[in-house]
C-alpha cells in the first residue's frame, strides 16, 4: 500500500482517504479541505505503510473510503488502532469480491485475467454514466503502470475473503447506476448496518461533491 500526504500542516484534524483500485492521488484533485490529508492507494500489499504515523498527534480523525478502499480501510484502521470520529464509505463493501455483497466473482475474474491497456480504458469509462464526467476524469487519470494494477487485482482477490475486520461506518453512499460494483449488492451488505444515501451517476461519485467537508457533512 502507498501513502501520499496531500496536506500536513499540524491542524490537529486528520482526514484519511482510502482510494479505489488502480488509482493514485490524481483521482480526487478537485476536493479541498482545511485539514491534514493523506491518501492510501496501490493495494499490492497491506504492509507496514502507515504504522509509523503519529495518529496521537490528531484529536480528530475522519475516514473516507471508496470502492476497494472500503475493504482496505476495514483492515488497516484496526491495525493502526484508529477510531475515527466519522467514517464514510462510497460504492464499496468490506467483502468486495462476492456474488451477494460485492463484485460478482466471475466478473472480477474476467477483469483480472483480461486486463490490458484497452480494457483498463474501458473500465475507466464504465465508472461514469455521462461523457462530461468521463472527460473531466480523463484529464486526471491515474499515472500508474499496468503491471502494477494487475498485481493489485490479484492481491486483493487473494486476501479479500480472508480479511473481515468489520468497523463502524457512520454513513454509506451508493451510486444508483454503478456498473462496476452492483448497487443491489452494496445495499444488501449495508442494510441494517448504517445509514445509506443514494447518489445519481456511476461508480466514481466525487463530482457530486465540492469539498471533503461537504462529503463528510462537517
């Protein structure tokens, strides 16, 4: 896993963002915050990254997790002994590769085994339901090597059924037209667990928000 500090000013409040598969910090450039912020991505391991961060320096920690980041957050936060003041999940579950609660196993297998430069571009396009948002994202597509992203797909698949450290989520957003992570599977996982809010659009939900604070409702 990779950690990138976006803002580190000693504000006393920390926002942790767990990114989706294949992404990097370019995925969310338009969202602003006055708080310290770091981004977790590249889930080719769930290793020691972050273990040396002094979380005790922050009186408040917020967590936002998207897609595969929901699974990653559920595993890393207990390890870091971080108890967020608020945790928000978007278009993901803690069981991300599952016929009932995540991406159907066959769909994931086909993606994992058939990932090429062309299929990666098709995947990015399927995250959106309108051309305007896809064009916005195209300017900020992740700058990552394809072989790394393929390795990430395999690693997530190998560990996703073994790691089930459920944490408390305060709110969940589900996009109604998510073509990557079926919305009905998400709802099946989250029902009776926490508050769910539906968003219009596809798998990438962040153009519905202008800032991290608006997303967190703080």
